[in-house]
């Protein structure tokens, strides 16, 4: 499977800057788009997701399946795949993550099948 081909459609969402398939430690398996932006956010996002997961579990909410952050300079959307793997999408300030959700869902299904 060519991971780039799976991730690239997400870049078609408004203001999408980068998309990555990351392992549970936030290490890149594959990515498309702005490399510098991904290097900045990838590992941090893994930490955020881990901490949110602990809080959700303690509160009886179950696993974190999606995280959507809105910052002054941009937006971050991530969706879990399986066993701590996730897809991270980074957007400019005027990005519309909701448009990317169906694209992320399609990528998630393909990657889920790949990592079994």
C-alpha cells in the first residue's frame, strides 16, 4: 500500500497543510504536505492524546477517537486508527476540519485494514 496515496486526498480540504500517519509515540510512518509543520506537531499531539485518553478513561468516557484543536494560528484534527496509531491533519487558520472528516474516515479505513 502506498501511504502517500491514502493520505493525499485529505490535502484537498480547505486550508489543509499537512497530513500524517503516526505511530503511538508520535513517530511518522508516512506524511504529505508541510514537513516542518508536521515535525513540530506530531510528537506533541501524541502527548496530548495520551493525556486526554487518561482523563477520558478516568471519567468513564472510553477511548479518545477524535481530537479537534482550534488555535489562534491554525487547526489540528486527529483521528485514531487502532492500537495508538492515528492520522493527524493540520490546517491553516481558515481551515474547515469538518470537510476533512469524510476524507480522514476513508484514509482511516484503509490504514486500519493495513495494520490489521
